[in-house]
C-alpha cells in the first residue's frame, strides 16, 4: 500500500478518539486555565483580573489548611497501602486453599463505588451504634466510645482507613503481576542454599519488585492527591473544615458560583498532579533502563 | 519453629485478615439491610430480622433508587461500548499503520488520564449548560468515555500487538479494506481483550461520582452512587435500613461481574498499569 494512504487511514481511524478527547478533555482544561485569570462569579459581568485569583489563593488560610490536610492524607494512606498491598500480594502469590475466591474477594473494595461503600463506613464509624465503637467497648480497649467522625483526628483516620480499604486491592493486583515475573528458579536456588523466607523476601523479592513498587507508588500518589468522593460522603470536609481536600475546596467554590477562584484552585491541583506525572514518566523510563 | 510452619502461619493469617478486611463494609451493608433497627448495637433495641427495607425501596415511588440504578446501567453500558469501539479503532491503526504521531497518541492519552477531574469540572459544566445537556445521559456518557479511554486503549494495544501482521497482509492481498479486516478478522480473535476493555470501562463509569454529582439534578439522569450518597430521608432520622438495602442492590451487579470475570479484570488492570 502506498505510504500516503497509510498515513491518511491512520488518522481516519483516530478521528473518533481525537474528537472526544479534544472536546471533553483539552477544551475544558484550557478553559479552566483561562477562567482562572477572570473574575467569573454568578450575577456579575466577567472581567479579566490577571493574577488576582492566584494572589488571593496564596493568602487564603483555608486553602492552605486543605492543602496541608491533602498532603498529610496522601503520605499516610499511600504508605499504608503499599505496605499492606505488598503483604497481600505475597499471600496471594502462594498456593493457598481458596486462592481463586480470595482473588474475587480482593476485587470487591476496588470495584464497588466508593460513594456507596462510604455510606456503610459512615454507619460503622457511628458514635452511638457503630460497629467499631461496639468492638472497642466490648473488648475493653476503652471505657468510652471514640468520636470517629465528629473529631478532627477521628475524621482523619476514618478517611485513611476507608481509603486504605478501597485502594490496597489495586496495589495488590499490580504487585501480584510484578511478583509473577520473578523467576521461580531464583527461590529454588536460595532454598537449596538454606536461606529462610524472610531473607529471601529482602534479598530477592524486594529488589526485583522495586520498579513495580515505584510505579504503584507514583500512580497511587497522583490518584490520592485528587481525593474527593470518599470525603464528600463520609465527612463533607468537616468537622470545622479539618478534612477538606483541595478538590473538595475547589468544588465548594464552583458550587457557590465562583468559577474564577474555583478554576485557580483547580489549576494549582492540576500543576501538582502534572509534576508528579512527569516524575512518573521519568521513573517509568528509568525502570526500562534497569532491564 | 521450622520455616515451613512459620510460612504456613503467615499465609493463613494473611488470608483470613485479607478476607475480613475486604468484606467488612459489604457484610455490614447486608446485615443492616436485613434488620428493623440499624441501631441495635446500642443495646436499646433488638435487631428484628425483616425484608421490609427491600420491599420498601422496590415499591415506594418517591425513593427513585431503581431509577438511579437504571440510569447508571444505561450510562455505563453506552460509555463502555463507545470507549471500547474508539479504543479498538485507534489501537488497530497504531499497531498496523505507519503514520506520524502514532507513538504520541497513547502517551498523550496516558498523560491526560492523570489530569485531576476537578480541573475539567467547572468549564465542562459551563459547556454542558450551553448545550442544554445538564441532567441528561449525554452529559455523563461523553466524559465517561474519556475517563475510560486510556486504559481501554492500552489493553487493546497490548492485544493487537501480539497478533501477527500476516493476518492483515493476506486479507489485503485479497482486496479487503482495513475496516473490514479489523471487524471481520482482528476483532473476532481479540474477544478477551475487548471484554477486558469493556468491563473495566463499565466499572470506571459505574463508579464515577464527581461529574454525576455536578451534571445531574434529579432521577431523570442521577446515577446510583450519587443517589445513595445524597439519600437522607424526609424526617431527619437517616433511614439506614433503606440506604443499606439500596446499596446491596446497587453493588450486586458489580460483584456478579467480578465473580464471573475475575480473570479478565485482573488481566486488563495489569496490562494497563504495568505497561502504562
């Protein structure tokens, strides 16, 4: 086939993808960036105000509170998820009874909409008749119930626990795929040499799993930075705004009709995620070079 | 203690903890949905086994939970079909035809998939309002297609690149067009890949929350995650029994899908994530 028609056909096959992506991703992102330089509030005429929205952002203590919360949330939950995900992947990688069933079970938290499971968590954390407080009291761990959703510490850990529940399976699945690429011969040889399984983990599994671990880590970080659904349903950002994530903060401005300021916040989140994404691509290539 | 035993203990404990951890909120949903008193743990009331919560949400017309579920199923199915078709077309061209930019498309799409949804939300809302699409299926279907496309494309790419190009060449010599080759030869032998892409796109769409929250107003287009999240009841007291019964009904289709197609989901996820 002549080269020219191949080029033409290549583009024709990609037209649907390019149109959908251009209209529903590229235009909105560019639009958001432009809007962030405008005063764009309901009932007032639009007006170009340059960097005013960004100046306001930098002196907005509520924004920085939400920023701090988001960073702290990302750090703690992602590290916990990687830790638990590694253990779960090691368990699922072995020949244990009920392995097929376990693989279905582990997909459940990931596959159920978090907005729905958050309602079940809400009930589990309930102060008066929640399951967690019932267990705490019955086991005698404390004489009084813990205020899970009504205190800022409690709300923070409630969100972390539910998020760990939701996303550990995803990490487990990725790590499981990583584990399956490690040749079984390595373990056999190490076994013959008399090393125990803890040593085998630290000297064989962990180093070989490192590239996949880094990918999972960055992937999850980018995802966790934009957390919205779980918090919206579980705490609504409270108590006292202590669990408001940056996405939720921007959303509240959109909802109140202040699109200019909401867009400025969104652009900042966008830049943060992009920086991480670039890091991710770089590491992606690095892992290629390791091979 | 000898090593094998230590390992056995580690594995069995891990398996039990894992199962309990994953199932807890789901089991709690089922338990509360089957009781008369969701506050029975306080000791003031008894559990009171009943199916009333289920009959109530199926018979009460003001609750609209079945409408939400119907909307979710329609929107997610259409979005998943569109995403799978669009991804197949692109993946075929990228793996079979030489044209400038063929490497760039999947990479750009991967980059776009990392854009936070919030950075699209405000402007997309304005665009959809102008179009008069707010509170319609279309306001969700198209954004969902873009959410699902990156993973769908990577899955199809990895399937198509494994197929020999001889298949195409033989058909080309016989005078078949590219579109015909794709639909008559390539797609029929790529059913597992198509299936993975479809199921994952469906789950992504079914789970989406932020767009559905912002772009829908009532039962005409509102999806089940938003419906359940915003369900508060009329008289102040949160009707937990109803909510949990609705939640069980909403997640049952998803759980059935993963129980039946666990292999495809795992495969699709790892293909998308490891290579991506």
